[in-house]
C-alpha cells in the first residue's frame, strides 16, 4: 500500500509540473504557482546561472528590499550572502527597508540585519543618497528592487541617487533587472518641468515611463539625466524571456508587495489611476481599506449616483460599481465612505493617468460645494503639483473641471519619449 501511495504522489507531482501548476524549489520542495508557469528569469537568477562571475573578487554592497527575491522567494540578501564566491559587506535599504519592515514614509535609521549580521545603511533616513562613508568598503553596488513603472514611486529616485553616488565615489553599479508590471509599451503623462523636481518626480520622464529598472538605469546614464550629467560604470543583468507586451501575470512570477498599499500584481494599474488625486487629501482612494487605490469616495458621496455618472462617461476598459466602505486606518478611519470600486476590465484600452481626472470631473459636477481643490490644504496642492511634475495640470483642469481640458497636456510628451527611450531597450 505504501509503495502504491508513493507512486500515486509521484504521478500527481509530475502531472502538476507538466501542467504548470507547480514547480520544485530547493531540496525538491513544491512551489505552487497562482497563474501561468514561470517563463521569465529575473536578473538575480541569471546572475546565479553565471555563478556570480561579475562579483568575483569584489567587495559587494546590495541595495534591495522585500521584492528582491528569486523564484523560490529567497531574498537576494541571503542568496549573495551564502554564495561562496561573493563577498557581501553591506546592505542599503530604500523606503520600507531592506526586508520591508517599515511603513510608507517612515524614517529609517542605520541598523544591523539580524539574519546576516551585515550593516544596513538607510536610504530613507538622514540621507537618501549613499555617502562616501557608506561606500568606503565597497567596490561594486548591486541594485535589485521590483519597481512599478511609475515616476512618483520612489525606488527609481533611489536608483538615480545610487548611480550618482557610484559615479562620485568610483564604485561600479550592477542592476539586476525585473519586469515592469505595467508592461513595456505603456507611456503616459507629461515630463517634469523645472521647479517641480523632487523625490517623487526626480527625473524628466513621463508619469508612466514604460521601462524596466535596468532600462531606466541605462537611460539615466546614456542621456546624462543624473545631477551634473554624471555617468557611472553601469552593468545590467537582463532577464530572460521578458517581452514588452507582458503583464506581470504573463511572467509566471510570484508578486511580492512592493509596498504595503501595492499588495497585488494588478495594484500598479490602480496606483497610477488614483494616486495623484489622492495627494489632495480630500477624496479617499481606498488607502486604509482592503482595496487601496481601487476605491473612490467620500462621506458625502451617493454611491449609486457616482457610479451612474462615471459609467455614463463610457471610458474604455473600465466599469464602476457602487460601494460603501469603512476604512480601518488613516485619514478616514471609522467613517462610512460612499463611492465606487473601479474595475479595470481591459488594461490595454485604459488611459490610467487620465482616470483620476474623470473621477474629479464627476465629483465636482455632482458636488460643487465639495470641490477638492478648494478644500485641499496648500501643502497638499503643492504635493499634487510635484507629483504631476508641473502646476499646469492643475491650472488647466481647474479652469472648467473637465478631463478634456487637460488630456492633451498629459499626453503631449509620450510619443517623443517612447522614441528617445527606445534606444535603451533590452527587450522587444
């Protein structure tokens, strides 16, 4: 009987492997997949296939966070630390920390990683740029972070500052590439203008840039977009099998939350569609509830009427469902919020950045006495402009509160940027 059971289990495992429902991890453990079988091989896995050759004989620093993992969800920190021919000497943590233990915007100080005993230098504390002292014992800095393809997400700002520090301190930079969850063909938004560069708009790129993190680094270097036109000694380890048309689900990779409010592989779509509006601090974008960036509403909103108004716009690829929700934390904690849940039914047809201006148009039309631009505090209006990379977006929209008035401005730079950035593509 026992032999029969073993044979049955083996047959089942083999059938699962062939069907793409599972794969095997270290020591033969089964790794269950939630979607398609993994086709994409990330930069850290390619580096391991190369037996870490680019790092041999060098003192290595690693910039990473909880998203820096291989297909078995093992941290790049531990992979490099355990590799016999890699001398890992220091870690560097962006916003949320090296292992994702810190919340959004939380100040992080120097600490020791309890798993490896290595020093962790915070890049979201006293400084956001590695100092000469932080790089003193390092020959090469490795960067392995899953980005979401959006300018206001701070990881690309951290990348740029690391590149500047490497250029200034004669340290090499190795970027381990990862997929852009928004795909490699979507570009949306205007370029950042002078006077509006900040940590959430660090470089003159559109709001949705359509590049992988490795391609983004190549463009920063090649176009001399770093401070004072600095260029570092850069190497990118490309992925295998990634294509620009891929969604994250197409990769077969497991999604690790890039931050607490981007918990799912589809979350970046919704982040782009409502995050800018959320900067006003008046309308709830679902942060504090179970569907961050997927919910739009306020205490004074009639959910059914808002859903009807938004659906009447016939925006392609999206449907709005009336909901009432009660956030568990944050600005609207404990309040009953009327609004809609946004259901993106066809991402290829949706202009993500434009959606929030559709929301605002509908809300101001329905509730003119609750105009978010009049209710927002001055510091929130300034943040809204920073994230947009210009005050012209707000100026154009607030003339008549119509998406149509700002649509051309939001799209004016996309085509030219795609042509310019294509020189740095690593994938078709």
